[in-house]
C-alpha cells in the first residue's frame, strides 16, 4: 500500500493570492493525479502529473491556473494561482496501487478563499 | 467518454435497515475497473472495493456486498444491518485501464455521490 501525505491540511487565503499544495508518497510511482472536490460536489480530475514530462490537464483546467511540478517519483506540487472564492475546495492527490489493488488518496487540502 | 451515475442523491434509513446504493456507468473501454469509496465527515476517502470488468462475481465483505452486472452496466452496493457509523458520502468510480497495460490504473471518473444518513 501507499501512504500519501499532503501539506497544508487546510488554509484560508485571500482573493488574488496563490497557494502551493504538496503531495508526498512513501514509494516511487510513475503517475500521480490531482483532484478537486468543490463543496457538496464530487471529485473532478484536474491533471495527471508524470515525472519527467509536463502535466496533462483535463478539459476546463489550464496550466496557468493550476501549475504542477513533479520533480521526482515521490513528490508533486499543485499551485492554485490568482485565487477566487470559486477555488474554495478540497484538493486531493492520488496514486495507483503498485500491485494493481486500488487507487490511494491523500488526506486532502481544504482550501477556503475569502 | 466515461460517465458514472449515482441516481440517489440522499438516502436516509434507520439503524439495522438494509440499504442499497445504485451505480450505473458508461464506458467504451473493454477493460476497466470499478470502485466504491466512502467519505466520512472528516473528508478522507476510504477505499471499499475494486472490481475488474472481466470479473462479474459478486462479493461480500462483512456487512457490505456488491452486485456487478455487466449486462446492465451497474455496480450496486448494499449495506446490511446499517449502523450509525455508516453515515457518509459514498462514491462509485470508474477507471480506464492503464494506457501501457499492466496492473496500474488510470484516472478515475466519479459519480456524484450518495449521502447516506443512518439514524439511531
């Protein structure tokens, strides 16, 4: 199994600022995923972060708004740029299980934008 | 495109009742994976089960059981003798097979979730 940690666990930010969320995995993984869960909603995939190449973004998400870094096989960051109240969400990173057993999720970062 | 539909937005039951959460999916992939996750009020996602598209055997784990029917593209989840601690949001999700094959999974498409409230 994979153990995933995220920092920060929660934050309250002002409109127009940026926040970088960190995701650390206790094992090397090829693919990492970033999801957003808006209040009362389901999870939506933002992008796939691959080590050594640019992230692949889903429809409706752009690199300028959600830049992603993937410097190695155990770590990734997601930045939420120029935030507005609509960005208030839980942001989660996930990785596939190595043994093909499941998809592991981090504990999430609860972001509130005022 | 993949799609997961959980038609029940909210379900409310009294403790010890059985409850079934419905999940219907759409995909053009021949190989795919189906998941159920539980999200308690604390917010973390708790993995419950994964099912491969080529394995239609139903599964039982304690009070939980899952009914996978490929013919109707459904993957329903039943909780027997529900308890207050079962109160949570439950998500059904669909994953494409890994592009390069193997046992890793691709990205997940989630249903809208079903809010289950179990009253004492």
